[in-house]
C-alpha cells in the first residue's frame, strides 16, 4: 500500500506516539488539573510539556497562551466566533478551507462584513490585493499558510507586516504547514495561529489548538464554550486567565500525550529536514506527472513554493473514478473531490468536480513517487492518452 493522503491525516505515525498514548492510559489515566494526587499532577505535567513543545515549534515564548482544542477547526472557530462582532470587517483569501469560510459566512449572516482577496489560478496571493481591501473597520485578516488543494504557500509574513502597520489582527491557519514548513509567530507578525495535531505534527486525531499572541486582548476574545476548568471552582463565572479561559471540560490528555510525542519527533528531526525531504518527493512527482499526456496538474509546480501536496486530473475521468482505480488496482490511497475547499477549487478552475490529490509525508519514499507516476501514466493510457 502507498499512502498519499497526508494532507488529510498523516500515516503512519512514529511508534513513540502510540506508545505515549498507551503509556498515559495504562500508567497515569487521571485528569490533569482536577485533583492533587500524584497521577493528576503527572497528567498535568504531560499536558504542559506538550504546550511548551507547541510554543517552541512555532517560535512563541508563552506556553500558557497555547490553547488546546480538538482540532484546528475548533481553534479557528474560537478566534473567528470569539473575536468578530457585527459591524467588523474581515479579509480572507479565495484559497481557504471551509474551516475558515464557514465560520466567516456564519458571522457574515450576523452582521460581519467579509471581503475575499482573489488568488491566482495557481493558488497564490499578492499581498497588495489584501492591502487594497483594508477599511477603517477591518479588525481581522484570516489567511491559510498553505492550501490543502495546491499546496501553494501564501505570503503570511508580508501580509502580517501590513496588518501590523494598520493595527489589524492576523489569524493564520497552519493546518497544512505546522511540522513540515517553518512557521514563526514573531518573525511573521502572526497574532493567532490555529494548528492541528494529526497531520504534520504526527499526533493523533482529536488534537490541535490555537496560539493566542500577546497583541490579542483576551478580554475581547470570548470563549465559545464555558464550564469546569479545575480552577476557581468556587466561582460560577469562567476564569479570565489563560489557558483556563478557553479550556473547559476534561481535556483529551491521552491524545495530548500522543501529540507531545509527535511534536518531539518533529523537533528532533527538525522542520527543515522534513521540508527538504518532502520537497524532494514533490519535485519527483511533479516532474513525472508533467510527462503524462492527458494529466492536468494544478498549482505553481515549484516544490519550493508549496507543500508536498499535488492535485491533478486525468482527461475526462472524474476525480472519484481515478481515485477508485488507484485504490483498487494500484493500492494507492489518495483523496478526490473538493477537499472541503470549494472556494479554492473555484479559484483554480476545478469546481464542481474537484481534483485528485496526492499528498506526501516524511515517511513516503522516492520509489513510491515512481509507482504513483507509473499508475497515473497507466490510467491516462487506458483513458486514451499517450505519454509524452
């Protein structure tokens, strides 16, 4: 089997991730921050250790401002739903995932004005196009760091500087880059960053969160859920300090233990090493697909300007048909369709059918890229096209 669906969820995981989850469940098991006994204290230590690793990975100083959520989607909702109010103006791009677009459309229905900066047909964004959309009431810019459709890297650093000059907050969706591409909150003027644990951070599903920068007034960022935190239990009002203000209910401590192990794997290897390996895979794949008549490749085609995510179509075959054939005939796992990003597919001209997406991870190999290229060539030939 060749697994090329890492943009959805990375697989396989480093063995230490499962070991950390099982170790937590078998040896600790207690709720962090809810009791004073040694197991609860150890559980809290594991959760805080994971917080520190997130902060280290993303170049952020204050681990207490790392908020754990169930995924990047919840983190994005916390920022968008908790910050924006009727009369505010927000800017985003046309390459966003529905984890950004749907909360924004919900807020738009409640009186928030939404402007969408149009990206190129290759999925790239000119910072000047964002700057043109800024108004006096613009309070937030929401941008993904990399598209989950084309892998195109957006210029978050340049946009962050524009936002900082105009005293506008910037929220970055780093679901596709966290762990495989350098991200630094301070250098890139990022005020809030949503991350997911189950992709390039090599953690389990059900983990992720939001980093809240120091420029964000948490008094104006309302929690989207309130409840028990294990702190200030004498009060029936939500604590105002971090991270408790945004972390109600018993946390997924076993999952966070696994996430901590995945983060340590990434930190031990180094993001640069992971990125270089994935860029090599992307180049090999793109170069091979370019030689196949009938194969249409989307995005810029430069591995240094994108993540290891490559979308394509074959002639008149539907993306679903291609993916089914790849699975059943060639044992290649991939994802067809719209990838929860209809705006992105409208931008690159593949709406409403979408495309076939190959997305590589650190554990993929050059030989697997050659097998994938051979499979696409074979399908293109069977559909009536010959290789160039």
